[in-house]
């Protein structure tokens, strides 16, 4: 299995999550034989398991920890449900490309905290509740639709 977050383009490898080129050593060590527990790009510079950009920004704005219920539920959902869907790894890779741009654009706004609070109330909280009720398709649909709306709104 290889990492769904890299691609080969014009004689070099690049990471969709970080947006940076990946040298051959990193490619062979992490991307080619992908291991979430060891990859420094996936874990992030702070050592967290990463990946939940919007949720992380929303719970951070509320002062929640990196192992809060919301992040735990959504990370498990990503790994156990979404990754197993046909096209799931590609959808995750696309999210890893778009979501950091959305978060960055929001953080530049004077009202960033209220925007993250609104996203928490309309996306994070409902998705967690849907997942916990076993309504995973509905949670997936809501998350995907909201990310597309946020992309259209914040990424020009």
C-alpha cells in the first residue's frame, strides 16, 4: 500500500498534505510503504495524528485538547469508514490539499474565532452526532458538502 497523499509530477514526488516536494529518501521511507505512525508529514510537526484540519481548528478555537471526543470520533471515522470506501483515499488526499487552505484563509480574518465556532456548530458537532448514531453516510455527505461550500467561499 502506498501513501494516498503523494503524487509523482514532472520527475519529482510531492506531498498533497504539506504541498511540498518529497525527496527520494522520504518517498521510499514513508510514502511508498506508508505508515501513519511513523510519517512526520502525516503526524505534523507537533506529533499529533493530524489530518482533521477543520475540526482541529474549530476545537482549538474552543480550547479543546487534541484528543477531545470530536477529533477522536472524526479521526476514527476517517480511518475506519472513509478510507475503506471506493475513492476514499483519494477523497482524503483532496481534503488534505484543500482544508489547510480554508483554515489559513479563515485565520487571516478578524472574525476567525466566530467563523470557526459557526463551523463547529454546523459541521463538526452534527457530524460527530451522526457518526455516533451510526449514520455514517449522512455524516460523510454533510462533511463533503460543507468542505466544498467552504472551499468556494474562502479559496479564490
